[in-house]
């Protein structure tokens, strides 16, 4: 029998919340000190809401280690907290293909990558992610990637899922951030393009025969899909 809750944790990124249970979760999520410095800097930028929280970063590091990842894709870099976290989970001679279009934001994060000793594992591609993903397919790299994290332009989420199904090896993982979109996905009156696209992504994760998945109410919602054999 479950214990009766004495505290509740709201949906959202932990650094935007201040309830006791969130504080408890943060206490039990220690972080690489260089990544912690990057995350703190990123959060306090004027676009800091784009920063992924520590629990998502630790999840990414753990997943990369769990699947023995050597080839990883990060769609949506911002300042690189997610790329940094995944770089921590892969061997020294392996790469995170980091996809973004904003040289200003990524350049702010790069000194922290250097200080943290992971910059040589992050291969930054400054062009639309769909272009980079198609280039990987055209280079014959379909079915060779171990993990793909998506936290970018929401209207392309269904496209990123399809690219993942073609780029991931059997057993590889796609991890998608903002899958609950502050709860808007569950409100049928909300029909803006981003929300509609995220709903479509969640439906694809559920119904596409190439994947098996779980949708979690962690941070702003995390969807994890495994590429079926």
C-alpha cells in the first residue's frame, strides 16, 4: 500500500520550482561540477528557460552508459547541457553529433565544454537539424546510432522521430523533451502548431510499429522510445 503523500511535485523544470519534493529530487541528483557551472550560467541567460534541468541531464548520462552508446545525436543544443551530459556517458573516442542553428548560444557554452574535458567528443553542426540528419543517412549511417535526444523546434518533432527510426540501431533509444508541453497536450482547446506537433509525436511513439515507448511526467514531460529489431 502506497504511503499517503505529504508533498506534491508540480510538472515543470525543477529549477523553476521551489516545493520540498523538488528540492529533495535535486539533492539526490549530483552533477558534474563543470556541467553544473554551465547549467547555472545557461539558466540565468535571458533565454534560460531553454535549459534542460539536472534530472534530465543525469538521465541522459545514465541512458548513454546503459546502452553502451558510442554514436549519439543531440537535436537542439542551446548552450550544450544535454550534449555535455551525453558526452560524459560515452567513451573518449566517441562522438555526440550536436545539431543547432545558433552560433551565438553554442559559443557561450563551448568554454564550459573545454573546461569539462568533453569538447573533443561534441561534433557541432551549425545548420538545420533536418539537413544534418539527412546527411548522416546519405553517408550510409542509417541504423548505426545508439541514442538520439530531441529538444528543438517543436513543429519538426514528428520529422525527428522518423529520422530517429532510420538512424538508430535496433535497441537504440530516442529521448524527447517537452513531451507534455506544460500540460497543453492534454487540453483539446489548444491547437497551436507546436502543441499539435508534440501530440503527433506522442501518438507516433505509441503507435508506430518501429518503436516501443514510455511517456513520463518528468520535468516538462520525457518520452523515451526504443527502436524495435
